[in-house]
C-alpha cells in the first residue's frame, strides 16, 4: 500500500523511520530516512519477529500477572456459580 502513495525516491515507508511527535502522523525525525535509511534514523534492520520477542521478554511478568488474574477470576466465578446451583437445588427439594 505504501508503494502506491510514495514519492519516486522513497525506499521504505515512513513508519519504518524513527518518528517525531505523534507517531500516528508518521513524521520522520530525519527526512533523509525515506531515501537513505541507516541504523540511526530507521528501524529497517529490526525484524518484526525479533522485536515482538524482545517486547514479550520485557513484559513477561505483566503478561503472567494478567493471565493469573484472569484465571483466578474464572475459578472464583465458577465457585460462585457452583454455590448458586447448589443453593437453588436445595430450595427446590
């Protein structure tokens, strides 16, 4: 998609450049990034998979905490549901 809207001399999309200000505006910090990317002004050497794995490793404790919290909430809800069913069945008898 970016190739349909790019200038003739761009070699990568502006989202691959180090951005300034609001990242939703896609304003490169270095305007030369679009035509002459390097390690300092772009992310083109960083693959998506490696970056994702790095993010997961950095946030593993948070993700585990969220998972454990959701799991405990589910167990608590099941226990309350069991108590409710048991209470209703005793009232019916």
